[in-house]
């Protein structure tokens, strides 16, 4: 039962019953409802501004975690790029020069990744700046790693070729001697023993008993094994590839045939006195790209540093200026 309300009338000094019309009741109800709604909205706005919901708190923690991870990844990529720069420096200044390869141009190593709008899709994220920065660094590292990987592939290929080349180029003495007094003539100008004229001697002469073994000084293919019409007598020529050939002249006996493949240290003939010769000896030449070079520099697999120094001393005494 609704409570009955009274109002005091000061004129009659009595209490009179308050009666509300339906319209007034509706108005009061609307006022009360509006105030309640406004207070609810105000309270919600205040709470939202000052206090996050559990869902919002969870999302905030995830965003902070992702932002931290992007910063850490950015630092790691910076470190990786520094290490890669050091590798590139060694590659250009050490590894590639060893194999006579040109350094890779810096503009090729540092070339950007194609695509003007490559990172446009990443701008829609809240941390787009951090994401784009990390993505750019990652793309740069990937490009540099690709270039460096190709360089290492080239180096490996060259290393294998060098290994093969080292086995082929002349690297030992053609006669097993330790007494350098048996070298009767060195590379360079000398007086011709037959004419007395000053002429270029294009090889080294090794004396010894007839029949002394003569060795191929590197792997190769025999291009000539016959008597020479140019004063070299019985002669063997070995093509080692890579621009190198060796000549063995004045032999007593030839033990190989044209077309034979020979290995370093294999006996290919014996020392003799055939052709234009003043006594039993081996005339030995090394030719690189058809030009005679000093065989003196091609014994590095056969003599020690001390022996090499001794040979230099003997050679220096033998190469006196010609009048």
C-alpha cells in the first residue's frame, strides 16, 4: 500500500493530504531516470579513464611485451650487421685477394631491397615505426648475407681450383740434389760456351752422371718427347696447365711418350749429353704464358728456407756482371 503524504498549511494550521496527478508522477519518474542515466554515464567515463578493464590490461601487457621484443630484435640485428660488416671487410681485403679476385663493390653489398611500397602494409599497426625499422634491418641483413654467401661459394670454388693448380705448377727440383755446386748455370745473361757471345740463358743447368733420374716437377701432360732440332737434343716438354710448361733438355733417355699424364716426382727420363751440350747435364726451363721465368723460384716444395738462402748465395756469386 502506497504511503500517504501530507503537507502543513500555515494559514489553516492544519495538515492537508498531498495528491499527485498522473502527469506529475510521470514527470518526476522521467527526471529521476534521466539523472540516474547521467550519473551512470559519468561514473563509467570516470572508471574507464582511471581504471583499465581486465581485457584492456591483458592487451596492454601484450603490447608492452611485443614492443620490448621488437627493441631487443632491433639491437640483435644491429649486432649481426656489425659482425657481417667485419666478415665483409676480411672477405674484400684478405680472402678474395688470396685468390686474385676483385673485392665486391660496396654499392652492390649495400644495395636496397626493391619495392617502393614494400613496407606500406606495416603502417596500419600501432607500433608501425618499430616494426618497419626492424623489417628494414632484417631485409638489409638478408641481402648482405646472400651476397656474402655467393662470395664464399666463389671462394670455395677458387680454393678447389687453387688446390688443383698447386698440384700442377712446377714446385720441385728436376734432379734430387742437395749440393748446389752441381748447378752449373743459372737463369739470366751469360757468355755462350760455343760462341763466346753474351746471350740470355732461359733456364738452369744441373750437372751429374749420365743416367741420373730426372723428375717431372708438377702434374701435367707430355706435349713433346722427342729429339729437338734446336740444339736441345733429347727433349721432354710437359704442359702443366694454368699457363705453365717445363722443358727438360739434353736427356740420355726419354721414359715417357707424347700424351702421357705425369705426376710430380715421376721419372720422365735420365740425364745425358745430347744436342748442343758441352758435357753431361740437364737444361731445365719453366715457362709461364710462353715466357721463360726463373726456375729458381719454383722449388718451394723441395727445399728448406735455409737451403733456399744458400742457393741464393751461390746464385749471386755465379751471376757476375758480363763485360
